C-alpha cells in the first residue's frame, strides 16, 4: 500500500507511544539516570529572568547549526522590537557526534554574546541512541530549569539543528500561550535549496494541500475552541512548544525511537490540553533526504521521491470517513458533557459497540481525550480506508463547500 506517511508507523509503536505515564515527573533528575545527570552538570544555573528554554538535539550538525543559531539571535517581538535576550536560552545537546558540532556551537556563542546558548555533549548507547531519548533529556532539563526560577508557565520550545526559525517565532509562541493554548505547533516550510525533482515537489505540495483541507473540514465539523481556523496541521519537533506545566501534566516526552513529537501530542490530546496549530509560528527547515532519524521529514521526502520515480501515487485517509469520524467525535463529546439521552443513544448506535461497554468506559475515562482514544481503538465504525491522494483532493473541496455535512451513514 502506498501510504507513505509517518502515521503508517504509529501503529507498530502504539504500545510504547501511548503507554500510561505518571501524571508528574519527579521534581529532580533521578540519580540513576547518568545521562540526565551528566547533561545537567554541563549547564550553568538558569538566569532568574528565564521565560523560554529552546532545545535543539544535534547529531553531526556542524554544517547547519550556525544558521539555526543566527536565526535565534534575530528574535524580535511581533512589533519588531528586539526580544529581551535574557528572557530565553538555547540548549544544544550534541549527541553521538563524529564531527565538530559542539565546537561550532561554542564558536557561535562567542560570535553572538547576546544569545544565551549552552551546549552539552553526550554519547547515548545501545537502545537509547535515538532522537526520542535526546529530545526527552533536553525537554526534561528545560522544564526543570523553568521551574527552578519559578516559571511553571514558562515555555519549552523545540526546534531542530537544520531549521531556521522566523524572527517572530518565540514572540508568536508566547502570544498563542497567552491566548490560552497549552502547546503550539508551528508551520514548517521546507527550503528550496535542495527541493529535489519537480515530481517530488508536486507530491509534497499535494500532500500539504490535502492536510490543510482536512484541517479546514475538521474545523467545520468539530472545532476546537483554541485551535480554530485559520490553522494548519503540523506539530513536529522542528517547531513544537508547550508550557512546563503542560509538560509535567502529561508525564514528559514519550521516549520512542522516532515520531516522539507525534507521541507527545497524543499525550496532550489524551489529557484534554489545548494544542494550537498556529500560522503565526513559522520555521524554514532543510529539504535534505539523508536525515539523522529513522522516520522523519527526510525519510518522507525519500519515500515520495521513490514513488515519483516508480510513477506511483501516495494514498491517504478517505476524507468522507474522516468527516464521519469527526461527526461522531462531536456527538460523543456532547454526551461526555452531559447531553440528553437521545444524543447518547445515537452516539452509541454509531459507535457499533455494546452500550454497557461504552457507558462503563465513559465512567472510567478521566478525560474526553482518553475516552476518544479508547473509541478509536475499539469501534469498528471509526476505521478509515485509504484512497489515492488525487482522489482525496477532489473530494475535500466538495465536502467543505457543502457547509453543513450530510447525515451520518454507516461505514461500508
């Protein structure tokens, strides 16, 4: 099946990525976690004025980090005034590097004395040598540093070493958090420097159009109050931020080999925390097809390139079935909030599950997010089939133009 998206790999790692986690992280790094202790020992204490901790995992990124750090030096408010340089810091973790990554960061720190930048070096071994572990170590430390200066509402902001954030990146994140969001996914644009063949660019553009149209349709059917249109669809490590409080509440970043950003967002949804997909928060990232992680943007671009060379088309989730899924989610949420019995009966029928089983789960689930996750895993009526991307792009505008979506019909 030509379903070349990272979602394809989530099921294989579902047990790890969605396993129950403690509601709170320990107040201090466990002594047995030698990597975490070693990381902390390499960093100076946080400044009292700290409000945002930017984290960058880096493996053999000596060539890309100068541009990434230069973009962070240039941060301004949304009115164009320089962002107070002591209000944020940058922590780079050079993990398992064979090049001069750490030395480059130190050189850039001397070049930009106004930027508070720290670098630590670690060698992750065996099964822990992956980006999920590196980003988890960084986010744990960033969270602890914000709490140390009495800022539980302070922001942990993740980006990547091959990414250049927009000048208002931090200010726009702060504005979305101030408006009520617990977490913010930024719009990620790929650089044209190495965009690849026209066929690859066409697939990438069509996939982005599909996902943006899906976001529009979802907003029409079951809008999230703090993530209304205009919005986008991305919440990946190149631009993902959340408060220290939210990070503690979800138990930290799931330590999976890849797609750790998606797993963290699953945790946010499970806890009913508000994830804003903000068009105001933007970054430019590399279009390289030889990346540092097993599954990520570089992997996706390589898969699309392979498909284009074989004249095959990616497949995506059927928009009509997604529409029905979002209709049912809206209805189930109304039941969760205490809707009349008729609404509850209709939702039970649409789920295709025994009423007693659903009612028992509604009693057990601590959040609606947890209830919906259970429904997705158990209801036969919430599955989606795959259709060619070109077909989906023809279907979505018609569904959006209809305004009021058609009555739900049982899925075939």
